[in-house]
């Protein structure tokens, strides 16, 4: 019996050693690229875009492509197909990527910075979006406004070559870690770099890129396949999900259903919340999103002190999700308002509900667009030439602009209007005006004509794009509280917005002022470090892990997941305009939310006072509403060619991984496989022989006894 126990122990020990050795061998063969950001597949009603790999990943020999000559070499001379092209950011364009794909020799792409030690964005600008963003889905997509459709009057995003809207069919990864970039460079230099223009011999450095997509063709096809698979198998996996998330809205004063709002009594102040890039996990949106969100939040905080002085008017703050994909969030809110069910259908079961808000209740709309790149305080006010043909609308717009121009010098801003007849830039306001709604509206922007943001909707639209550079060597409290020139400019815009909203609502001037420290803290938290004092204050004690992951992407994601960025903005809005009730019981705070919809209640950690967190129950009107495309309400009967609503979906995927390794020649792989098969067969014969002759080879009496 002792012999048997010893044998089992020896067997288990050998198995453990084998597992450890296997892991070590794996680590010696492969270098994993963990800092990767992947391009994924998206679909709309007519086609698919983005990237994908084969089931086991795409494998190819690394080849550095930094100029046209490298593409020509690969096409005419490169013998070691397939290749994985390593492209520096300056050369990563729609044209170069198309040329690589057309060679028929490229199996994947790795995008790397021009300089691994000091990465800088492309000097000539870069945008993954189209030159005419959201073309066809704004107010100029309708037949009566064809004069301004297709950006015929003005190309807003000249740096956009639509690389993010190409159907590439191969995996494309962005690598940012200096250590991993160094590994790729060393592997290329030591094994692959041609000598005197001649290719090197095996072994060669190769990469395996895996990002397997489940959806294909278009949204119509993948939605149908998803429904079919889920009907056949309970809890069956799908193929794609509609893009979407949550809009955030709040009124400065509550509007109970017993006191329905009067017509033209609500002014909407709006901003968008989402950005995108070719690599969705890298969508910082500093100028395209964050600058506007910060400005609107700071204005909301400033207006809190005068909430009771609006003379029967009200101000509604709205943050729209999914705007980068054909105005998902704003089109949903407009549709709900036009069908008289925003924010929710009234029911007799709930006494305290918010009254229904529809289009007729809106008197004005002011949208804060890209405002992060103001030159010397120059702010541009964009309006729509179509609705201004109506005298009442034009008069209201001119009156609103005259108010702004009178207030601007007090906050060191210079206001100007573009030339008459210039259409609106891509903006949520377009969705409110699309169906003939005559709403006086303006859009704040830092550009007169084409975007000043040369990195619009790309992974380069970060803090550096705003000229804000946070020094990691500085004490955190110094950088956190340092009011930069950019923060002060945004504070001035927020003050102008707050004063304009108050004067348009009441007819009276106000000296409400946005807080530059609030703006500074918001920029720090949303552009540099989520785990900051402000966000710690407005997050629930049991949700602090949301701050650990680093900066969140501003990509809208899919409608079954609430974006972390949306949760932060909602809680910040509640913190700035709501009532902060000291509380220590989370359940009691949540109970109040369950019993009424007029106010929402969030239990948050609160500030740290004398070493102890002062927990709050935030009572406010800040709430979520749906930010999903109305097209998916009845997608089977939706007219795809109508361009009425967004039809974007995101493919489900698995196995997102990237690694490099030394790849031997095909002959050596064949020999290695053959030797392995021979050893396996010999081993099987030996084991069979030993088993048949065990009684002769071993003394079995010990075991028997």
C-alpha cells in the first residue's frame, strides 16, 4: 500500500513540474502585448466597418512601414507572406492602410507612436471620423434642406479621412507601452530588418493578433441572427447589440405633474457626452466632449444659487450619449418629446412624478460644443439659417445673441457670428430642428468654420490637445488645484452661459459666476485621474472600484451596459444642483428613490472632514433617460433608407489578444511537427510494450502483498 501511495505522490509531483515548465516555456516563446487597444467591428443598416481576425488569430511576419517605399518593398519584394505591418502614427492613414490591404500580403496591423520615448500626435492632424460627421442624420438630411446637405456649404472636419469607417477585415491594434514598443523594435531590428534592401532569412519575428467578431454583413442581418439564436437556445449568445447608453437630464427646479409647464417656459442647455476613435477603448474626447461637459456642469453649479429667481421659467440641463453615431441620444429625447412621453409615461400609482415635457415647452436651446481651443477668448456663436427665415425665431435668436454680446466683455470673451447663411456644425440642436420644430437655438464653439480640433474623434484628442500637461512629478495637491489658462477660459465660458441662461429666462442680469476651482478639478478628474477627491466625493462607498481602472473611454458602448462616464456625470450634476442631505443609511436613501420619481436620491461617500467621510444622500432632479435609437423599437419594420434614426450596432467578440514571437521557416515547422509525431508514435509503442510485459519487467509481488 505504501508503494502505491508513493507512486501517486510521484505522479502528481511530475504533473505539477510539467505544468510549471510548460508555463515557463510559453513565456520564453511569446511576449504578450498587454497595452493593446483593438479596432472592433461595428455595423449599421447597410454595411459593416472595422476589424476582425480568424478564429485562432491572424499570424504574420512583422514589417515596419513608415513610408511609401516600405509598402512598395512589401508588395514587390517581400517573400515571407503573410505580414503584420507595424505603422508609426504619422503614416497611419486611410490611403496607406488601403494600399497595404490591396497588396494581399498583410494579415494585420500594429500602430505605434512615432517616438516610443516621447510619443506625439501626427503633426498634420488625424481624425478617424468622416469629413462630414453624421451626414444625413441632422436637420440638413431632409429634402427641404438639401442646400446644406452633404456638407456642400462647408467641410467641417477636413482632417477626417474616414479611416474609422473602413471595412478592413484584418485585426488592427494600437500599442502604447514603452516596454512593449521596445520589444517590438528589438525583435524587428534583430531579426526582420532588411539588409541592403534584401529580406532576412528565418527565423523571423512574427505577431499573432486575435479579435474574433461574431457579427457580419449589417445590423439587419446580425439582429435577425441574434433573435434566431436566442429563440432556439435559452440564454443563447447573440451576434451584436445596438449602440446606446443613457442620456442625463435635470431641471433646475422640479416640475411636478400637478403643475404642468407652460409653453415656451423651459430653456435647454445641452452638451454631448461621447466620442469615438478607431480604437474604442482609447476615446478621450478632450475638446470634442470633455470641455463642453465641464462647462455645462460648472454653469449648472453657478445657477444653483438663483434657482428660486427664475420667474416661472425653468432651465433643463441635458447631456446626450451616442451623438458621434448619428445623434442617438438627442434623437431619442426628441422622439419622446414629440410623442409626449418624456421623461416617462405618467401613472396614477405614483403621486410624485415629473410632468411631461414636450417640444412646445422649449423656448430656447443653447448647446456647448467644442470650446476647449479658444484663441484669445474668441467664442463663435453658430445658428441655423433655415429656421431663422421665420421672423419669430430670428428675433428670438438675435435677442439671445445680443444678450451674450453684452455679457461677454465682463468675462473676458469676444463673441462673433459666422457669415450669414452658414449652416450649423454637427450638433444635437440639429435633431431638435429636424422635423420642422421652430426652436431658437445657438451653438457655442471654438471654431468659425472648419474644426480647430485637428484630432476630432481620435485617440489623440486628450489633455495635451488642450495644452494641459499634468506633471506626474509634482505633488498631487498642486496639480489638482492649479488653475491653468485653459481652465480659466472654460470658467469664463461657463459664467457667460450661466448668466445668459438666467437673463433669457428672467429678463434680468445676474452676477452668478462659475467656480474656476470646480472647472480645474473637473478637468483633472476627467482628463487625467479618475481617482480624485471630487469623484471620490460623488461616488457610492461600495463603488470606489470604478475609479481604479484609470480613465474611462468616452465611447458610447452598447445599450445593455451603463457607461461609467455617464454615472459620473449624473452624480456630478446631482451634486452641483441638488440638496446634500447628511446620511449614514444607504438603504433609507434608496427607499426614497423607490417611492417617487420627481426627485432621485443617490447615496455618496461625501467629503472627508476631520479624517471621516461625511456621507450624503443627494436629492436632485438629475436622472437617466434612454439613449437608444428609436429605430430598434420596431427594427423589422424600420425603413433603413429613411436616414431618420441611427442603426449602429456593435459586434460581440472574444479572444482579444496580441503577442510576438520568433517564427521558424515552414520547412523547420514541418520537420518539428514530423519529429513530434514520430516521438508520439514511438512513445505509444513503448507504453503498449511495457503494459503488455509488465509482469516480466517488474516484480509485482510487493504491490500484491
